């Protein structure tokens, strides 16, 4: 197996010394998007298989476990990997060793805290099974803490090929372990086995599939200060992110049955996948690009920000449109009648997904500029909106009202991020309004077509995809032309 050397110090990226920033970004985008499509394809195939092996209650239980473990991880997030990507000492062995040491300590701390708080969490939901499930799944956080910093180093250099390969192999291990376990013992522990297999595979490969600096325990005061200084607002932001992203699940876990919670989880899985794809590209490609542009002689301008962000917005608009017009068809053809209600849930979630993707495309620029307070403010606005919108929505309209509340809260977060970009004179608000209006137009075209012609469900599902592609094709072609024009290249 060939290896990638991550030990050499980065050279200035110029036409003479190496590939241009444009070529690095395009290559990184190719790997990042391709990896997300393949990995989430595996994930969704596994999800469909497991719905035929497990009862909806199992997915409801794992949704509650996921809320707990996600909370632990985000409540202790110091932005270690982001700091390695952004910091001027990102290739310093002492800095990397210190960052890895903090990561290991964090992993151990997470598992111990999980064991400590499992009992009150299980009692809160009156679910005795959580007493064993939570510590078992949380053990994956301890394993993940030992992952090598070489993954972050490759992200720093936009050399994402090996990172994507590792993620793919970890996802295959997850699918194999989960389905294999479920075939023999069809219960919720199949999902636990998959989680452990994923993190174990990823951690091992981060050490043995990439060449470069071998991390070991170290403690450098300057490095620790740098990590904590950078991470303090990321820490606050991620706490707010957790509360904002999980508040609906926390509340619904008390308000509805585990069976219906599992159905909601299926809709949420399909809604999360496209948002994660674009968030991954934003974090792995857009963030390093913005960081390099910020330190370039010309600095980061509004036009350069648009070049990086506009393709993400167009792709996000197409995906959101497909979810809104075709979410019910998707669930109808892929799942049995037990999960039928996930269809209309997915359509409503599609609205929130659009504003989530808009916000996610702003956050890497804000992070690269170093003012992480705006990230915290955005997530705080979403959280405060959720605390009002979700209870009111459920009281008046049930779970449908909750989903509308979630969409409203994503709009609140996006508004803060958009204002931050305006303050930095990097506003893209015209693009955002235009694409939002065009989504509404595309949805209107589809439903007008649907009302004019009576079609079978399968034909209607195909039509929803075709109408979306036709409506968005002018924007898609403009992105292709924009990326090909040399005069728009990032340098």
C-alpha cells in the first residue's frame, strides 16, 4: 500500500512551487463529495437492510443513545483538528504531540463521564436498556481519542484521498458488523457493534495507513494555550450546536413512543445525509481554502468567497428541492408500511435542510477569519428559537409542528451567520435570496405538473427528480463554466 508523507513542511502554493489553490480545492472537493456520496450510500443501504431485520423501537433507542454520546463529544470539543488545520504550528511535531495527548485525555474523560451519567439518563426516559447501551456506545469515544493527528494534517494540506479511503473502510466495517450481528441476533446491539467497528477501524488505519509523524504523549504549555485559546469559543459553539441540533430529539423522546421516534429517526437520517455531505465539503475544503485566502496578499474578498460558496449553494438547493418534492416517494419505495409516516416528515425536514446548508456554507469563512464568537451566537439563536418553537409546534400541530419549528430555527441561525458575513463585507445575501426563491419556484412547478397529469407512484417519483434537474440545470451549467474559466481561478 502506498503512503502519503505528512511530515514535510508546507511550501507556499504558487504556480512555480506546486499546485494552485484552485486545483487543490477542486481535487479536495472531488474526494470529499465522492467520499460522502459513497459512505452515505453504504450507510443508507445498511439502514434499509436493518429496517427489515430490526423493529422501529431499536432505532428509537439508538436515537436516544446518539443524543447522549453526541452531547458528551460536543460538550468537550476543543476544536483540536480545526486548530491543526488553521494554526501556523500545524506541522510542528511538539504541537501535534500535545494535540494528540489532549485528544486521548478527552476520550478517556468522555467514557468515564458517560458511565457516571448513564443511570440518571436512563431514569429520565424510563428505559432500563440504556443502562448498558450508553456505556457500550460511549466506549467508541475513548477509542476515537487515540486517532492519529495525521488525518488532520492531510486535511490541512487538502490531501484528502487517503482520508476518504479510511472513512470508506471504516464505513464498510460498520456495515459488516451491524448487518452480521443483526442476522444472528436481531436486536439493538447490532447497532452498537457497528459503532465500535467504525471507530476502531478508523483509529487503527489513521496510524498504520498514513506515513508521517508518529504521535506520542507530550505537553507543551504554549501549544496547550494555543489549543485552548482557539477552542474556547468553539467549545461554547459546539455546546450550543448540540443543544440546538438535539433539542427536538430530547423533547420528542419524552413526548412520543419509541416506535414513532424510530420512524422520525428514519426521516432524519435521509435529511441529515445531504446536509452532512455539504458540511463535510465546507469543513474539509472550504475552510482550508478560506484560511489560505485570508493570509494571501489580496486577502479574502466577497467575490472570492462567492466562488467557493456558490457551487455549494446550488448543490444544496437541488438537494433540498428533491427532498421537498420527493421525500414521500423515497420512503414509500424503500421502506415498508411501518415507516410510511417518515415520508411527509422528510418533506418538511427538507425546508430546514436548505437553511442548514446555507448556514454551514458560511461557517468555514467565519471560522477562518478567527471570530468564532459568531458561530456561538448563531447556534445560541437556533437554541433559543427551538425552546420556543418546538413546544408550541407540538402543542398545536403535533410532530408536524415540531418539524416546522425546526425549519424556523435553522433560519434564525442562518440569519446570524449572514449578518456576520455582512460585517466582514463578505455578504452573499443576494445569492441566498435568489436560490431560496428558486426552490419555491421549482416546488411550485412540480406540484403544478402533478395536478395536471395523473401518474402512477413510480412515474411520479421519477418526475419529481426530472423536474428538479430541469429547473436547476441552468445554475448547474453556470457552475461548470465558472470552474472551467481560468480567470475565476483561485490563486
